[in-house]
């Protein structure tokens, strides 16, 4: 058995084996080494950025659907092994750089060497992708008023006030042809329930064309256009509704004026107001501005009077005035001679002399009351608080009607209706009077 053992080393003493082994080994080395320097190999250079050339006519690129590409190159293996994406420039052809107006479409790409490395070739038609979808336009900007668009409704006995926005306008810049589509900007928010208190919410902005169709969101996502703000704050005041009685305020009227006798009516007698739900406004009625009865004659059927609306509340339906109507069919006028003339607010230490004997006045009111009225139902009062001692002056008197004549009032058209002549003098004390008499007597004796 020992004599039959195989000895591998003895093979190398065999000429045929050595020749075959040498051929095999040479083939393996030839395959493993780069071999002949003139041999051509191929490679793909990936992620090459697409260069955007400068455009004329104020045009710019707003969108490209691809920003990178790849290309197949050939050359010496050692050269290709060191080649990178920085050694190749990919850009557009002359049809792109020669654009004169806005356009959206596909444009072919071209590749060229961009480094000192030259011992390689760019394979024709090997760009992948070899064209790009591009949008080119001029840049512009517009400012648009912002509107509110909500589904806000209020519950029963509540009122919605004026909606306000934290910003009134939005500026949108970008592709001119897209901006021309925009007609309005709206702050959009959905509540989905009735409101019973004031709301402050952030609402996203949306843009609409002239047909109130929303502008495609792709325009924003692709940066065709950009807005300087994306949202605004919306404030929606919600106030409680409350009915209030209207209280008329009359001037130049009897103190006991009766507005329930059918001669004078107010319409509406109650109004609804909306007030903040914070208990800061607690009122049960609302008054009118002054209603001057001295200018109301039997020919006056009605007058319109503004309401005095407190700050912080709003009248429902924008009611800001009421109508005061007069039953002219039951009204008449009559002249009287007032003989009761009285002074008011006489200063201390003064006395007043009323030189006028009477005043003629015109009284307007209910026919039945005027039939019963006499001169004695009227008194003319003159305020002398601002009259100095000295000569006589003329003052306008205030006519007061007796309480039972509660649907009658004085009437005049001029600014000096009831003139009364009065004078004010200093009062003389008893001692001053005695001293004056003594001085007079002494003077009389001396003259004798």
C-alpha cells in the first residue's frame, strides 16, 4: 500500500503537466489584471445635478420635475474608476435658453465634460432621464384683501357681531400667469356647531379664482407661488340678545306729560340689543335723544329720533332710531295770556322786579284739554341767576302748565319765544334805610 501513495510534488517533474499549469496560471493572471491599457470599459455616473442656465426676458424657472440625472460613459477602467458626478455637467439645450415668454413643457438635456479628466467618452443618448418637465415664467407679486369664510352660526337668543381678522391682506409672489388666476383670499374655518360665546381661532388661508373655485394646491407645493402668511386669527364676537323698552326723552314738555293717552306713540316701543356675555352692561331700557315738543304743531304727524346707544352694545337689525307719531286728528292749538310771572333762582341779598305784565303763548295739545284750559293754568318762570344788579334786561320765560293738562305743551318757532323784562337790585337793610333817612333830614336842615 505504501508503494501506491500519490505524490503531488512529482508532477512538477512532468514536462506536460508543467506546461499545462503555466497556461492556466497565465490565463488567471490575465483575467485578474487590468490587462492592456487600450481596452475600453463602461460605467454609469449617477446623481448628476441638472444645471439651470440663466434666462433672459426676466424669466426664471419655477419648477422642474427632476433635478438629477445619470449618464453612461466609456473609457479606460482606471480613469472611469475615479470619475464622479462633478466631472460631468448636465444642462438644457439652446431651445431652452432662447425662451422669450412663459412656458410649461418638456425640454431635452445635454451632457458635457466638466473637468480636466478627458480620457473617457460620454455615450450618446445615454442620459436617464434625458428630458425634464419645466415651468418657466416671470416673477410678480400681488396684495389681496383677506375675507373670512366660516360656517359659524349662533344659538337661540345670541347674536354674531362683526367678524375681524388679525391681518387684512396677504401678499402672494411667484409665477405671473398663476397670480393672474387668483381673485380672492379667504380665511377658512369650520366650527360644526352653534356658538354661544366669542371665538378666537386660527384659520388657514385659501385662494380662489373669479368663479370661486379654489386655486390648485400644487401651485404652492411646487413653489409656483408663495404667500407671506399661511393663516390668520379670526375673532367672532358672540353676544346675548336682550329686549329693551324704548324710553322717550321729551324737553319743553309738561313735567307730567302723558304718553299713554293716545296723543303720542313711539314705534317701536321695544328693541333687541346684543351685549357681551360678561355682565359689564346691565341695562333694562334705552332712551331717545331729546324730543323738543316746542317744535311740534298740530300739523306734525311724526318725527324720527335717534336712540342713545351705550358703548359696547349693538342693536339687532341696526335699529338706531324710533318714530314718534302724533294723533293730529285730536290735536289743536290755542293762544293764552299768561299773567302769573315768577322769578327763579334769585341770588341772596337781591330782589327782582318783573316789569312785564303778561306773556302771550301758544299751547298745542289734546283738544279736550285745551277746551278746559284757562290763563290761570299757565305760569311763566324767569331764571335770574345770571343777572347782575343794575338796569333792566330781557329774559326768555319757561312756561309751566298745570299738572292736569298732561297732554299739552308750549309751541314756538323762533329762538326768543316768551320775552320778559326784569331787573335785579341789591336789598337795602333796615339800618341802611334809617341812615339814609337821617342823612336826608340833616341835609334839609343845613339848607335852611
